[in-house]
């Protein structure tokens, strides 16, 4: 596939890479060529802002500096370090993939798309990012930023919300990629989309504006074409932080598969009619001595939204089946998802407890 004249392709690559090397943000994963560290960063960056990822990445690499360290770690310790970052299946899949590398590839991450793509949790984008950035292999790494940039540069009007459209952009990248420096080329596209060619582009600062068809036709804010997602399901959730008379807190671990797998939570049920006392008695077979409203909030997942109402309660009963009582120090050490962390921060408030 030839997209520009040969000369223009070369000039486009040069303009993009020159700009990237001069203007790129100083990020911790850009200071290494360690493929494992780059893999970790790419997994963390999925659907998460760079500013949020930086401290998580640094703590994670400090705790698990090598493939062997992560492979040998307890899943609970991995999830604890991931706590608050969300999309916890990423952490479990990353550890599973790392275990495969250690056990099946002698702790050497594969340097070809076929093998690296067989690893748990490694999709087309992550495979291409690790291959191009860590190993210098000219492979496509197409994410939302890249699709936005190239849809404008080349006036590609196919709907990027349709999965098969990604194939178009993968072919475009393979036609344009700088084979001498695929790392800077791919990261340049990503950086451009993250900092300048944003949903509301700053075209005056764009290093490849001269090559941009959408800019010359005044269509840059119309692209990329992206159909709206179907409305997500909203689920009312009732969460009750229950403390016993010894000052310990009632929690359970979620199932090993599904939403927020293996994370710990306070008693949580889909909101039903009736008083809190009645719901606790029906769901947990507990009698509660007092009840205090806590915080109400919305938590948005990729496919649904929780509307959470939370309460603080005190009981003199034993823990029901499937639950355990934990001291405050023990609760702190357990891996908890963001909704539970919000409630936990609230119950630690001395004005409430």
C-alpha cells in the first residue's frame, strides 16, 4: 500500500520522528529498553491516563523488577499494587502472560508477533508496542490515538468503533512505518495523538500539518468517525460496611472470575426494596445494632454503571458464611477495588466512626 508519493512518505516519517525525539514527554518507561518493563507500562496505559499510571508503574517495577519476580508473586500482592488502577483483569492477565514467558520461553519475551500474541492478555496493540519499542521490530501498534491521527492525515472516514476498521489502520502503519526506527515512529504517532492531535486538535503546533488532508480540507474536527456506544446498563448497589463490637470489619472476596475478580469487598447487594435492617437480615442473616448513611456515588465500568449507596452498620453477630472479620490493618492490606476504597476512606473518617 502506497499512501503518499515515495518522497512525501519519507518526509512525513522524518518530520514525525524529528518532532518526537525533540518534544517527547519524559516518562519512566521511555528511559528503558527492558521489554518486560515496557510490557508492564503498555498494559497499565490501556484506558488509563499517563499521569495516573506513572506512580503505579514505578511502584510495580520496584516491587517486581524482573519477569521471575512477577511470575513468583502472590496474586493478592499483585492486585494490591494495582489497587485503584481499575480493570483488574489486566493485572491477572499480565501475571499469567509473564508466567508463560518464564516457563515456556526461558524468561525471554518472544520477538515475533505470532508467539508474543499467544501470551495471555497480549492483544495486537500490546504485541506491536513491545515489539517495536523494545526490540525495534517494524510492527504496527494501533490504538485510539493512532487511529485519530491517521484518520485525519489520510482522510480515512470509516467508523473506528467497528472492530474491522482497525485492520485498515494496521495496514496503513505497516505501509508508512520507519523500518530503521519503528520505535520512534510508533511512539511519535501515539504522542502526537495524546498531546496535539487530540479530539480538539491544536493544528498550529502539529509537526505533520503539511501532510494532513483533513486539515487542508477543514475536516480535522469531524474525524475520526466514531459511532456512539450503546447506553450502558445502570445497576443500583447497596454496600454496607459492617463492624463488630471488637472493631473488626466484615468483608468477602469476590469470585475468581468475572467483574473485579478476587478483589475484597464489604457486603454488597443489588439495591432492593425494604429497610437496610431487613435487607441485611435477608441477605446476611445478621442483626444490626445501628446504621449510619455514608457516601453515595456512581462508578462507571466499561459495560455498566453502579449507582452505589453505602452505609455503616454495627453488629454483635458472627461473620456469615463466605465472609470474614478483619482488623483495620488487615483491611488496609487487602486488595480492594475503587468503589470499596471510597467507602473505606469514608468509614475511616473519625467524624463518622
